[in-house]
C-alpha cells in the first residue's frame, strides 16, 4: 500500500516527514543527509570498500524517500569509482514521487542524484522494478512488498547493507528473524552493515547469524548506532561469471535486447545472424502482456515485463507508435476474467481499465457488440527503430550457424562447412526457431503470416481479440495466422484472405477499406515451448538461451535479456526467483538437450 493519498505522510513538522502508519520519522530532524552519511555510508566503510572493485552491490531495507540512495549515488560519483554499482532496496509502503521530491529538495548538494531518481521514480505496485542509471554507471532494483519475501526472491549478494526500516519497536516485522535470515543469506563474504538501531534483539540476531557487531557513536540525538561485518574476503563477482566476449546468435528482438543488456554492463558482444530478423522485421509489433488471474507469479512476470519494455522502448527515438491497446471480449468468460484482471493489485491505477461496448466502439471507430479491457501500458512499436538503436555499434557477423563446440573453456561457433565464425567465452542462443538445431530444448514451430497496408486515418491504437490490428505510423498491420508445426515462410494468398476474414469479423468497415488497397504480407516461424512460456537461462557452461518467446517477443525480451545478462555476468537479476524458475530450463515442461544432440 502506498503512503498517499489514503494514508499520507505527516508534514506537520517542517523538514521531517513522518509515517502515519508507523508513527516514525523517515530521517533525523536535524539533518537527514548527515545522518545517512554517518550511519550508512561511513558505517559501511564507503567509499573505501568499493575501491578497485569492478562490481559493488548495496542492499537496503527501507527505501523511504530515496535519501540514502541519492546520497550513495552522489558519493559513488564523487569518489571517482570506476566500477558498476548495483543497488537493491525494499519498501513495503512506497511514498509518492511528489512526497519524495519534497523531502529531497532539502539537500541541493545531492540534487543531481535526487533528480536522477525522481526522473525514473519506480511504480508503487507489488513486485520488482528495475531502474537504469547509466550516467551513474548504476542499476537500481526496487522490491515493493514484504521484506522477508523480497529477500527470499532476490538473487544478489550484498557487499553493503543499509538497514533503515522504522524503529523495531514500531515496525517489528522489518527486523524479524526471517528478515535477518534473509540479510545473512544475501550477504557476500566481507559484507558491511550499518543501522541506526542498537536494539538488543537486532544485535543478537545479527551476531547469531555470523556478523561481528559493534556499537559506534550515534548521530545527532542518538547516542549509539551499529556497524557489523560478515567475516570473509570480498570478491568482485560470482565464481561462474563469464569474463570475456559473448556471442549472440540471432539479430531479432531477443538478440538486440541481449546486445543492449550486455553492452550496458560493458561486455564485449558480437552478433551472428543470417538474413533479416523475421517477425521482428514487420512494420509494427504489439507489446501486450499475457494475463493470468489464477497464477500470481505469471501475472507478476508479465506485468514486470510490460513495465520494463515500456521504459526501454520509451527511450528509443520513434520506437513507440502509440500507447494503449484494447483487448476485446472474445468468449463468454472474458468479461468476468477482464474484471478480475482490472482489479489485480499488480497494475497501477488506470493501467487496466474496463470499457463497455460503447466506449470500446468509440476507441476503435466502429460499432461493437462487446466491451473490452484497455491496457494503458501496452503499445504498438516500430521494430526497425528498436533493432537499429540496440544493435548500433555492435559487431555483426553474417552467416548461418550449424554447430557449436567447446574447446579449452571457449565456445567455437561453426558454419555448415566447419568454418569458425567466431570464438567466445559465452554464447547465447537467441535465433527463435533457428536455435532448435543448436541444443535449444523443446522448441516447436508456429508459422504466422501478418499483413499490412498504407492507410490514411487508420486506427490510432492497437486492438486484439484473437486477431489483432496495430497502427504502423502510416497505415495498419493486421493478422495473424497461427499454424503449428509449419516452418515455411513463403507468403500465401490464402493466408491474406484468412487475415482479412479475421479482421472483418470484428472491424468490417476497416477490412472493407483495406481490401481495396495494395496489401503486403510477411511470414515468420515463431518458436514456442510446450507450456507456452519463454526460455531464459543457462543451457551449459558458458551457453545460454533466450527463446521460445512466441508472439510476445517484444513484450518479454527486454526484461528476460536483463535476466540472462545477469546470469552471464554474475550480477543480480531483475527477476524474483519465482519468476526466474518459471522461465528457467529446469521446469517440468522442458526436456533438456546437449548442444550436439539432434
């Protein structure tokens, strides 16, 4: 639950916002920034602790107004750190951006860091939210929810901890045994910890979990504070992290997303592709989530994917053609299902809005006999703009990959004549159906043909119902056929007829207009898995996959590419562990194969 507007912050004492829920202040009345620097930054030995580190991870309990993170970012830049900073923070009751801006405005010396956070303020919806801070060489993940749950779901290992929940007497859940278990389990060797409280239960709890705990002089009115350290030698990254070149096989949305995610972490990337990007080469693509009212993990995964895609595509010039996609009622159960989706807490207010038939008709410009669900965060995008932006400057190799072999810790990518296209420390299969012969497990082909035409005054936004229509910027894309176990990508006249019939069944006036125009078509083979969920994970030592995306590649590829990049680099994943398991390769529906197994 958000602190506002139903439970607003108490600003009755100027400069000292107080939580009405817990009856405690967010930071010291005298000088919250000075307290943050003394208790958390100095308390964790910063900046000395990150000196010479290529990667450094800070975790926080109690994001609050973002003051500690803004102070951290400021110190990171001021210290001249040359590595990459990963930040993970947990907040059970997020404050609004407006309240955070009001609070942070008290310290102009950290205004640049505060502005970076405020410009990308994460949603208050439950789950994990990733924020990129490239100008700070940092990545920030906010977990909204119960602290014990968030720690259990996080994949990282913190080098420093800011324990900044409200007072243990007022918010005991933030200091429970389960939370302290999570802190210990998610700590790297040599991890440092700082907190304002010296409560006996906290001291004993940390000591029982292996931390060496010491009292230190407090800040301001507080006589004492705690510092703690977990014995062990600090290390830069996980022992199985790849250090070296990564070869990506495929240059569609999966390959481009991987190139972006890995490039953002400073990894040398080479992309191998033969020909165009298939379905990623259509003039438009719809970015819509899979909706699930019975499986909260899947529902959360696709909500997180849509949020991530929207943030990243919004940063690519001309990529977003339109926002908002209407999902029409198509079966007798859809109305009740859409009602449940719209009521799910994982969507921000207004992100999923039920429309009656009159409202839906007004949106599509034709009379309809059914209502629908307006997915405000969904969008129509221009694939060419995204691929060009994310593959710009990336080394490209043309060629068809026939085989992979591993020699002496290095993967060799070979063509059909056994010529070596490239050698790399890691390889990612991201070629859709093209990965099926390279060790990708349990992929099945689905042929789809879509059609498009130039059209004045066409649909301003997308709609789906079993078929779909999407604006292209100068016309409309519609389709698509769905033929299982077919791989032929030649254009078929009968499939154009099928697409027009699908369109005409719901939007007959639009179909009639298109029928008189010159219509182009394209076909592609999509790869799907038996359970219709993507594959994102490790196949073998140094071998990874991002595939099985089906028809939702543009919705899920950006987030899942971040996840695969984290597996490659040994850095924290943006995915909760439960979501990672659902797209992983060890789930029951997937049959594993070796790279040389047919």
